[in-house]
């Protein structure tokens, strides 16, 4: 009976030995990296509002009836595009009249100037003709400007946000016509607490955090802090330009602004070593003997450019974590099958 039991155990023993040898080999192959402490930026997070640097309302500069509107709300326009037209019958008539008077004044001045050297006309007569020519020139320019005002063009490229008039309506100088914003130049505005204003000024660095886009960060440019505080809140207004082409940002959006106030030590682990399951984060820790354990950690922000994630709790500096969680999980299962923890 005993020989049969021994023979029955031999395959199981062989399997365990095979698992152990495979686990040991996998442990040796397992890529790992140390948890490190680095001196990184200390940040203060505040609420901020995205604004358009260029936002305005185009108003009428002449009195006329609107005959054409080419763009409406949410339309994109290029700089110089025609937004609308006015009826220009009276303006063209004034230009024609002004041109006729200008030609008449020019001819009169040229005639008198030609005979002035011969003493045929007095200096006062020539001066009067010159004054008439100058006045006619001014009236012609004014008439041409008025005709030009019957065609309204976009001052910059952007999006139409509001149309204030309809075709057929009469407009006079100052009547609002079309409002728009440029999406090419954006900025954020916020407020800095009085206690932090010197630190923020000294570091002069900040990044915009977009909460609805997985905490995506966009660096700001040309940050300006106003030289006076609000007497009610004792905070300082801040404006910072966003880089051109910053996607996913639009005027009126609320975002977070991370203001750099100094440096502080942070515990970091490679981001690819962090396993996230729902709201829980964990890593596979590898000890000096190559033994793998699964440990829950609390994480902070991630630095995508460096591939590192801040560890707030659960790890110590110098501990090593597996860079391939899938392979580390296989090793851990092998350990458990072989009797390890």
C-alpha cells in the first residue's frame, strides 16, 4: 500500500517543484524600480475662469438699413470676413457729390496756381482756393469712409456669440450689431490669497487643471498679478495667458489653477507600477529576496511627462515595486501555489 501512496505523491511533488522553479525564474525576470523621494513643486489650488482675450461687439458706424447678414450665432468667421451689409444708396450719392466738388476745387486751385507766378491772381485768392480744396478733400474722405461703413467686417477670427439685429432693421451709429469671441487667444483669471501672493510672484509658475478631462494639465504663460488687493476679500487678481491651440478650453469654463508656491519633498513611484481598481490603488512590492506582495497605497497627482505618481501613503522610500503588474500578479499566484504568502 505504501509504495502506491509514494507513487501517487510523486506527480504532485513534481508539479510543485515545477511551479516553484517557474516562480523563481519569473521573480528573477521581474522588472522593478525603487520608490524615490524628489524635491518637487509645492502647489496651492484655486478656482479659475477661462476668458477670451479678444471679445467684443461690433457696432454700426453709419445710419442705414440692414440688407444682408451673413453669419449667425455659433458660426466661425475669419478675420476680415464680411459680417453684414447696409443699404448704401445715399452713401454712394454722397461720394459722387463729394468727388464732383473735389474735382471742381482741384481744377480751380490748379488754374490759379498756374497764373500766380505771373501776378495774375493775388495770394489771398490762391489761399482761398487751397482752403476750398482742403475742405473738399476732407468731405470726400468722410463720404468714402461712410460708404465703407456700409460693409461690416470681422476684426479678428472667432465665433459669433450673439446677433443683435435683423435684416430690414434701421441702424444708427452705436447700434450693436454682432458680438463674438476669439478662441485663438484665451486666458484664465483667478484670485490669490494675500498670504500667498509673494510666494506665487516669486515662483511665477502655474498650470491649469481641467477636472472634466481626467485632470489634464495645461501650462500657462505670461502670468500677471495685479499690484493691489480687493479691499473686501484681501485677495489679488491674477491673469495668465494660455498657450495657443489649447484644446478643450472655452470661454466661461470653470477650471482649477495650480499655483506654485515653493518646493517640497514628494514620494514617487513609476505610474505604470500602480494598479487602479475602481477607487482603490495598489502596487506589487518586491522585497530583497524577490518575494512579491500586493499592497494598497494612497496616490496623489501624476506627472505624465516623467511617468511618475505621487505616493501619499503605503510605501517607503527605497522599496521596490514591479513595473509589470500583470507579470507580478502571475508571480504572486505562483508563490501562493507553492506555499508562500
